C-alpha cells in the first residue's frame, strides 16, 4: 500500500507532469519556453546536465558548457517564437 502513495516531497515533478499534459492538449507553446528556462536554472545550479547520459561541469567542462549553450539557444528560440506568435495575433 505504501508503494502506491505518491510522496508529496516531489510535488514539483508531479505538477510539471500535469502541466506538460495540459501544454500538449491545449498547444501552449509558451510553456515549453518556461520549462526549458527552469531546466537551465537547475542545470547551472547543480553543475550537471542529463541528456543521453549525465554530463558534469567538473568531469567534462567543455561538453557541459556546449550543452548549456545549446539549451540556452533553444530557450531563446522558444521565447522569441512565442513572442512572434503573440505579435502576429495582435496584428490581425
């Protein structure tokens, strides 16, 4: 019975999963920009990024910063794309 109870100390993860489902259902492009930015904050604070495998700043700093740069570009692209969508809608 205890295995089926969701631990409330993981509420952020549970909330993110529900929001991801809503983002897919309602086609919220702005959510992905926020999601990527929050992930970047965590990656920079923890000095570890998980993609295909775990990459740490201490172990492989060049690869770590390349990955952070790529995710930063993706975040900026998502944000700019979302602003362009908002701008296009307001022009109509």
